[in-house]
C-alpha cells in the first residue's frame, strides 16, 4: 500500500462512491439515448476517481463549485434519486427540475452549483473553505494544509 495509510473502510467507501457515480452516469446516458431526458447529458464516466478523491478529503461543511457534470455532487453526498429527478425535469429534483444536467445545486451537501460553461475549468470541483473553519489548519492524506483566507482549486498551490 502507499504512504497514505488509508484504511480499508475508507478505500471501500471510495470504491462505493466511484461505482455509484458510474452507475448513475450510465443510467443517465441510457435515458438520454432513449429520448427520456431533455437537453443533453455530460457524463463523468472515466473521471469518477477525481471527484471522489477530492470530496473524500472534505468535511461536511466544506463547499464546492463544480463543473457541468454530476460526479462531484454525488461524491459529496447528493441524493442520486433527486439528481435523476432533476435530469428528468421533475419537481422533486434539486432545482425543481429547472436546472437540468448542467445546473444542479445541492446546498445541503455543500454544492453551490455548476460552472456550466463546457471546458471552462478543471474536472475537479473548486473547493471553498467554510468561513467558520478558515482560521484552522486541517490535515488530510489527500491534500496540503490550507490556512486562513486561502481559496484554491484542488491540485494547485494556493
């Protein structure tokens, strides 16, 4: 194993989340091909590990602003039933069916919504520290220390 000393339970949870994202994306693609989704679908297939790796390093009160795709929302803990309802234009979706595939915001999980311009950013969500935790330093096997006042895109130096 690596120097990260990640427990078996954490690795299994990461695998579970990656699998859930893949299943969701394949189901969405299938519905789109059958003409049961309005608009288009931008899938996270093949990029599940980036969303899970970032979101597993976060705390519940950390905020993300993601891409026009769905994987980061699911990795952060969004309900896949509400996500699918959103894609299908249903009132029970996160944005009452108005956001569609590209504009899902799940505020209760800390997802502020999507940057809907395709190819406008990296595949990893932008991570924002909650104000109440900006003063403390945090350690994670998945990221460097983040200190007061820093907001950085994952994978870059602040």
